[in-house]
């Protein structure tokens, strides 16, 4: 767990130190222990290289910041609070980057980079599948059968050009996941700057079964587990200053 949190801190820090193309504004949330008030800063840096995501200028990244000015992720409980209380966004999604162990129906085993995402992730980004469908909110509930989305490269390498989604599946950490669809050709995830691009997208609800270190751990219910990254989309006409005030209110309400 400590390694995972360290990876998140390093990744966020790398974003903040890379002054490349700006496609949005970051609302960075300071959540220090013992801090009475929330301080939100608007950070004009690159978060996502997503030229093919519709209306990418509306996207914002939301990060926690420690008292010593280190940027980290956000807990899943805080994400749920923000999602319910925020009035400045049309939507808010959470995601985390992990390595998973995959075994295809042909018996091939390998370690693959994946993004574990909330069910509204692709919907918020306004993306369409190149084959089949993308993950949806209905896939991110406890009663939903395990499904995953694969990258075009992964689909071609493991299943060839004639991929029939209806009967294709792969095993992630020993659990069978049906392949719901194939991501757009131009999309490489929100964490591609961490290293090799992700090739799988799995709903958050299946995180404990997909990744062994999260099995039998109340990771999603631990407010101190600040490992999720958040992406939101501003409502039409909403300025960054309004989003700042909105999240200031959300945090104050959640802690009251």
C-alpha cells in the first residue's frame, strides 16, 4: 500500500513539473490533517494529453495536497462526497493505475497495465468504443458481472482482427472478465505518462478481485487511503473560480 501511495505522489508531481500543452485547469484540494479550512489553488499545468477527447478544455483534475505542499491522490470516500455535493461539475470520475496479472483464453499469462475506473469514466470523457461498448455505471455495482474494456493494441495482439466480443473473455488475477468492448484507437488512458500505456479498464467495484493487494482490505472505505485520481467536467459557463468556491464548500460540508 505504501508503494502504491508513493507511486501516486510521484506521478502527480511529474504532471505538475511538466509545463506542456494546457488543456484544462486543475483544482487542487489541500486536505491537511488538522487544517481548519480548505485552500484550493488553480494550477495552470498539463494534466492530460487528450486532444481527441471532446471539449477537453472543460476537464479539470482534482488532487489533494498535504501540509508540506505535496500533491497526492484522493480517497474514494472523499470522491463520493464531492460527487454528491459538487454543483460546478456535470460529472466527476475516479481512477487509479495498477498492474494486473492476465491470462487469456489461450492460456497466455502476462502482467498488463490497467486503469481501475468508476463506471462513468468513459461517459464523462465523451468517448465511444471502436468495438462493442465501453464501461457504464451499471457495470460498477456489486451485483454486476465482471467486465473489462481492452485497448485496440491488446485486442489485435491477443484476439486478432476478427474479434467477436460475445464469447471473448480473459482472466484477471484468476477471475473471469467478459470483454465488453475495445477503447477508441486514439485513446491511451489518463495515466499514459506513468510509463507503458494502459491496455485494460476495469470497474472500481472489481478492484479487490482484480488486484491481490486489495483483497480483504477496506480500501474503498478508508478515508486515509488517498490513491485515487479524479477528473471532472465543468458545467457550461462555470469558471474555475466558481469551481474553487464549490469545492471549498464541499470540503467544509463534508468535515462539519
